């Protein structure tokens, strides 16, 4: 999640991405997303198990910011809101 191109980044895990995005947009998601106005889904990955997803989340949170931006821009160079794609 982000608020704009090259903006603040949030990484999280959910079993229901659409529901979670709606929560963030309504201000009912994480306090971090509320604080920074993060409403734009700019990158998402699907995993076979919640354990795999949590491991990936932890690894990505440890990454340098430049690596995260490179990953996002490789899949979504304009930082478009991908929410409509996941519906």
C-alpha cells in the first residue's frame, strides 16, 4: 500500500485482499495506513499458504527501500492503484 508514487510504503498479509483494502480505505485497517493516508494498492503477491505469505512479508519488511521500489516499479511502473484488478 502507498499514498502516491514514491510515497510511504506499507507491507502486510491477509487472506482476503479485497476486504483488507476496503478496511484500509475506510480507516479501519492498520493505524500506520490511517496515519499516512495509505489507500493505494501498488503491489500484491499471492502465495500457496499463509505461512509462505508471512515469511515473504517478514523478508520484504527487512529489505532496503530501494529494493521495494524496484519490485513495485517492475510490476507497476506508474504506481497505479491495482485495487480494481484484485476484485
